[in-house]
């Protein structure tokens, strides 16, 4: 019942799925065979991800992990772990064949955990998208950010200082049916290719 209500709520507020763009990134250059998703929730990406990929989902909410393990128990290429971003051992992955996906996580974790994550993933390809504060935001966006459950919704300049060697784009009013800005932060992804995905709904800062 909860799952149905959650998806119904999502259908009301989502204009476009985050994963529509993530899938294009995953297929980028046909060089990845492993997807590591941090903050995977109920792993919605698996509804569209090709079966040729290995998938490891990490989530701190145990109920999500139990649900995914049950749902995909017959898929040998899929694994799910009840761990946070600071608890993952990335030595188990080949950085040349692995892409790390992080949707809506950074604004829930402190800077020290993000720095540790960066130290462990220097050679990996990373795609992250998160809530962000910018100077000319709509008043409704500001209100929503001020009332977000995440304690670390950062200004774009703070993200840039924290995520060194990353590229950044702001997806403006792209995913939700109300005014909202998301910061796309990437590492080892061609910047022009990234811009081509977002096209019109792009704000450069």
C-alpha cells in the first residue's frame, strides 16, 4: 500500500524522472558494466536498466533494501546493501568499468563524509544530482529548500569548494512540476556530452 501511495505522489510532482538522464550517462561511451547507486531507495532505475549491467544499490533505510532483495531475488547481477556513503568499500570495484550514481544524497550528509567519499573514488566516474541554493532562486524554491529534511542543502559555491575536480550544471525546473533547481555534479564525464542531455532546461552559473 505504501509503495502505491509513494508512486502516486511521485506521479503528481515529477515532471521528468531523474533516471531518464541517468540512463543516458550510464550508456555513455559503452564503457561501463557496473552501476553503483548510493541512496538507491527502492532502486527504480532497475525498471529501465539493461540486464547486461551489474548493479549494487546502497541505502541506509533497511526497509528499502529488504524490499529490493525480495523483488530481485532471482537476479544474480543485482545486490543490495544497508550502508551509507561513508561505509562503502570501493576497492571492490573497477574504476574503469564502474559508474557511481548519487541522487539526492549530498544534502543529507556532512562535508566530512563527502570528503571521505571523494578520497575513495578519485579514479571513478561519478554522476550526482542534488538540491542547491543559488542567488536568483524563486521564492517557492527557497521555501522548499528551507523546509527540506536534509540538513546540508548547500550554495553552489560551497559545492564547488567541496567537490574539487568535478564539473557542474544546474538543471532548472527540469524534474519537478513546481520551480526547483538541481545541481548536477560529475566526474570523468565529457562536459559537452553532459550539456547536450540537458539542452533547454539548463542554467549556467
